[in-house]
C-alpha cells in the first residue's frame, strides 16, 4: 500500500507491498484512499458526513455487511438503516421490473445472461435490495441482437438514441418512462467496451458456465461467479474519461471472492492467466483486500501479479486517471488502421442526427459548437 504522504510518482520506481503486488499498481487514483473503510470513516467528522460518504460509495445498502465485519460503528449503522427505509438502494418496483424483463427474454427463447448489479444482487448479496443499481445490464447472444431488441420493444422500451453515435461500444441503452421513475436496460452483446478487453470472454463460454437465478424466475440465468469476478475486475479498469468508481464495486469483488470454493479460486487464477487478465485481477483484489479485508492470500496475488507483468491489459493500471494517454492507448489497440480510423471518426464526429438529439441543438452554428465541445471533452 502507499505510505502516508507518498504519491503515484514516488512509487513509480517499483517495489512491492506485503501482498506481492507492485506498489505502483495500487496507486492509480482509483478510490480516495487505499485504507480500510473503518480508517477512512474515522477521518470524517460527524455521522451525517459519514453517511453521505457511504452513500457516495454505494455502501449504505450493505450496511449490515459492514457492521458485521466491524467496519462501521453501530450508531452509524442504526442511522443508515433508518435512511434505507425511506430511500432503499433498490425498490420492490425495480426488482419486479428486472423479473419482468428477464422472464420476457426467456419466454421469447432469446439467450441472455444477467450481468453486474442485478446478477450480484440476486446471487452474492444477502438481500437483492442491498445492491444499488441504476439500470438492468443483460448480455444477449450476439447472434440474436435484433431478437433482443424486439423483446424490449414488446415491453414498451425504446432506444435512448434515434440514431446511434459516439465511441463504438457493444451495447445499447433502452428506456421506459420518463423522469425519476424512468427504467433503463443496457443491452450488451459483449461484456466490455474497451478494445483490449471486449473479447476476453466469449458469449458461448459464459452461457455454458452460467448459473440459474431462481429469484428472478424459471429459466433466468447469469454469469457464473468466476466470470462475474473477471467482469467486475475489467469493469473497474474499463474507463477512458475518469468516471468515478465507488467502493461498492470493490464490495462486489469481495463478495464474489468469498463465494468461490478453493477449486473455483484455482480456476479463476487459470482463467485470468489464460485471458491475460492476471495483472488487473491482482491489482483489483489487492485493493479489495486493503479496503474491505477481502480474504485473498498474498501468495495468490503475488503469483497473479508475476504473470501480469508482461500482459498488455496491465497497461490500464499505469494509465488509470491519465485521460490523454488512455484515449490514445484505446485507439492504438484497435486491430488495424481501418478500425482505428473508424473509432476516431465515430468518437469525434458522430452523425448529425445523433448530435442534434444528444446536445439539443438545431441550428448549424449550434451543431458546430456541439462538435467543438465534444472534441474538447475527449482530449
């Protein structure tokens, strides 16, 4: 871990911490601190401020988990439970909608897997309402994307954009309703968007190893825990523009790790090595260990770390928080010149119809300003 007062630059020369992960791999500006939640809370004055801090990291919902581990004081846990009664992380209505959507895909015989928040809420969290989520992420068979769209249309959903545009990503957002009660489904046909991560797991292998989710309905399936953990690891590093990452995402990894048997842990290690995700996995699990006390052995992390030293995806650790270099790295790993040019053009100059809808402009002058704004935001 970083020593008090040290910086990313101080650690750039190398060295390893006690868990065997390179020190600079833990210095990516990923969370406010790499100290435990208990230590971080002790530096925040007042219960109200502590509650706000927990909420910003999506950690109010699983307050029972934190209290059981001795990571939060009992008086703060009591206040958090009262807050949850009025503002549940996931409402009953939201959970019913998850069931409705996923059962519709089963009824239509369209192979889909629940991902991320919904999957974890119904598999590794003690109660589905404990895991905050703003949308429903599902992975559809790439051969059945249009059929998946038809299912969502039949349920009353419509695509967020009339004309697709922007940096190419293998997913679409679909909406139902307006305002604060609006529902969102993210339809993925690959689990990740970054070009160096998007093909690390195929749909077929994920479907083959998938698990049943009986709380969501007969026939509903989701990623197995090993695949879900690798996806959570990749999700942690799959960002280009410095999007915030809450400690709640580390808790996802923590709970998934605790759910793995010893044989599953060995399988995860082999899978991470085979897919060149060892470095990312070691870094993310080391953070979870420091912040949440995830019971992963130092030798396990050290072995993953050693494999990850020469893996190209490990570059995402070094690039974390460095927008300009991250954008160009993503461009550089696109396969072939045509793909690189296509990505750059799509990112900087989406179709006019998309820009007009996205930025709410109609005039030629306004459209020109919108393009300038977009280029500036990217770099």
